[in-house]
C-alpha cells in the first residue's frame, strides 16, 4: 500500500504548530475578555446551508465548495466558512429569543475545492468571531479593538485597518450605486478582464476588488461607494470613524473593499500588519444584517470577522525553543521512574531514557530534549537518599537530599 496525504492538506507539527498555538491561545485568552464564548460547530453541513446563504453565482458554491455525498445520496459540504453554521445554530435553537445579544468565537479547519497553490490549501484554518444583536457601530468598534488586541498580544507589528461602507438595500443606497457602477463599467467594458465582463451583470461590486491590472486601473476611476450611500448609512459610517479615532485605531478608507452578496451591509473591514506588507490582508470582516432574513428567520443585526491562520502564522517571529523541565539520568530503572513520576506529579515536565542507555548517551538525550536541569541518580546518590542536580545552562552541579527536591521546581 502506498501511503499518501490527501492533496491540499497537510500535517501541522513542531515549529509550525507552535505558531498556530500562539495565536489560538491568545484568542482563547483575549476573546472571552470581550464576552465571546467559544462555539464548536460540525465540519459538515447540508450543502444548502451554504448554497442558500452565499448564493448560487458566487465562486464558493460555483466551483470551490468541497462536496460529499452520504450513502443516501444527500449532498453534504465540508464547511467553507464559519458564519453560516453559527447562524444556523442560533436559528434552529431559537437562541435570540432568550438573549438580546450573543457573541461567539470559533477556530478550526475550513475547506475549499480548488487547485492548491503556495500558502493556499484545500483544508485551511480560521479563527473568527461573530457578534449578534447590535445594530450600532459599537459592535463594529468592539470587534476591531479585539482584533487589534489579539495582534498586539502575538507581537504582530503595525496593525492597521482598511474600512469601507457598502450601504444598505434601500433604493437610494447600494442599489442606486450599483446601477451607477454598472453604467460606469459598461463605458469601460472592453478593458475589463473576462471574469469582470461576467461580474458586470452577476456581481458588479466584485469588479472593484479584481486583482487584474487593467481592472484595478478602471476601478480606480469608479465612483466611490461610501460617497454614494444613503444618509443613515453615511451617518453610521461617520459614527464608526469617530469611535475608531477616539480609540486611536489606525485605519484608511478603501472604496474598493466590497462584499458581493446582498446580505452584507454597511461596514466592511480588513486588518493588516506591517509584518505582512500592505498588499494582502491577514483577515477581514463585515456586517451581515441581512443574513437571518435569507434563511427566513427574524432579522438579527450581526457583524463578524475571520482570520486565515495559515498565512497569519507565517508572519510571527520564529518561536525560540526554550529549555524547560527535567531529565532524570540513571541506571536503576525503578528509582528513575519513581523520581520521574514524582517530578511530573508536581506539575513539572520530566523525561528519561526508556532504553536506559549509557550515561553519556542519556546526557546527550537530555541536551537534545532541552532539559533545564538534569537529575542524576547514581548508585551513591540512591544509597544516600540524594540526587545530583546539574543545571544545563550553567553546568553547575550540586547534590541535594531527596526531600529538598521541591526547591528545584519552577513555579
Ligand atoms: Zn443605506
Ligand atoms: Zn477583472
């Protein structure tokens, strides 16, 4: 049998895993400070949850969703993102009935079926948070502050945000902007890329964030959406900017920042770090006040963000391996294992050589394991109820009596 990993997936271990854990632990520490509870949703959902939510003509459903069929030929999807299933959970359990607001965060693998390329996987990893029940920009502000807090905590430098408002569905707001935009695009049609020629009718806003060189140039001259939105949306956007300034959040307006789907409204943002450069975002978010309606439920204002861990982890400084814990060296199996257990039960990391090789070899292993201290149990020490303690950093060696062992522990 030939063992082979599935295309577009990978095993995460050692130093890369440490980077993942740095961000995950930081999120676990920081998000609850803002009142967010973790939620663990299934990896699989019925395909219609996403098909319904994100619309048939988007790329996610069109070609990117990772679909499976169960034995009864029902279509299941490996989740492409985290928001829809949290909304599903809230609706099916009627959670907004007992709560005026709800806050959830999640972390875990997401899936898409596309050609893997550098840094893009079929199984990728996200951390996200969703805030339900608050219509005012306080919710937007809080999410942005929480993201800044996280980035600072994991030492990502130069956190900055890009911000846009894509208005609402009132006729004098986004719909009017859209028809202005379509008119503008028609005038420039022959210079647009092939995809954008199609998007012009299916999803014209998305032309604004096309990465094609020619399309970027055309988008530069396009009408700016935040200048065209309705008065309420404009006031809301101004409020958010004032709040951000009061909290010293660095941001820039970016009129090309859009979401193509109708259930998105008002605030859209992306977060950048100077570790990453100005070109690509580490994550992004936005308001989706219309998503509950799509599922036929009562309207719930909502905003959330998601971070791509696979890329974010590459930005962290190389984790420094640090020496820690103990390594017990000796030839007397019973005495060694007894001491190892005692150290572990005191909450300290402790290793030993299960093959009981030569002293020299055991020392080499202690070095490789980066033990801070080596506890040596020679015949002499065992006879006298003593332990020789070698500090691997200073090479200093002392002999202690066994009942003094706890003085060697870190607290
Ligand atoms: Zn509006
Ligand atoms: Zn294009």
